[in-house]
C-alpha cells in the first residue's frame, strides 16, 4: 500500500523531470526506470546526458542486418559516422580481413580515422549523403558497378537531431540491397554501447525525441 500511495502522490504532484542513465544499463533497469518516469506528466530520458535519435519503427532500421558470414559477399563498404575500432572491434577486424583478401574498397563519411586498413575519406559533411542520394556525387559512379554494397551507420548519427532524416537517406542509397532481404541486406546500424541498442529494442522515446 505504501508503494501505491507513493505512486499516487507522484502522479498528483508530477512535474517535468529528466531521467539520466548510463550506456551500460541493463534491459530490466532501463524498462522499469522508464516506467517510473511515465508517472510524470512531461518526463524524459537521456542517456549519457544526451538524447539519442533513431528510427525505431522497424528492427531493421536500427539493427545490424548483415550476417557476419555475408560480409564476405560484399564488394564495397561505406562507413557513415562510425569508428569501428571503438564501436565494434570484431566487425572492424572482419572488414579488414575481407579487404586484404579481396581488396574490397572501403569509403568513409565522417571524421577521418585510422582503422588499420586503407580507407577513402569522402569528407565529414552530411551534404555528401544527400549528393549521393541525388546521384550528383562522384561516388555514385563507383557504387553503380557493385552489386552487394555494405552500408554501416554509426551511433554518431543518433546524437544529431536530423538523425532520422539521415537514416532515411542512407536507406534510400542502399534501397536495392535493403529490399532484397533473401539475398543480401547491406544496410546496417552500429551502436557504441549495449545500452543504446537496448534503448532502440524497447522502443523507448527520449527527451525531445520526435
């Protein structure tokens, strides 16, 4: 009864509050903490003191969809806003091995990085993605000759307020590989921590998330 009374008191005296969680929060902790925040009229959730914007309508929008075994079938890799050495070292090693075995070209949009294998840096502006989607970027000439391109978007996109728009652009660029799920699905998302992935799995809304 005491817990029920406390809950009713919180609802009656609810104010706008923010809940802060860490990147290693478990699914259970994340779920029940979010349920606690729903007692407040305008409660919100922040992870590592920031909002994380990702389209959670379908699992394929925020998951890594390519099986590790299918990575060896890819003939081009485009990394967007990700540091694979930090976010997924095993995946980085897999791509590195694939590069040295078959000399598969790897392109990067975002901050210039040393991934321990040659990478062609296209720049760090999001305008590059839009130009590729429009077909006006020189990268399109290279992309058209590859049948199994691998697209990997990193968690850096999730901290941007235009994240969902950028995700839509990436899916548009990779729509051929995205639609042919039985053969090869090459549109993927990498999250920097388990907590971020679980946040998407539970479909939770963050503070200022739209």
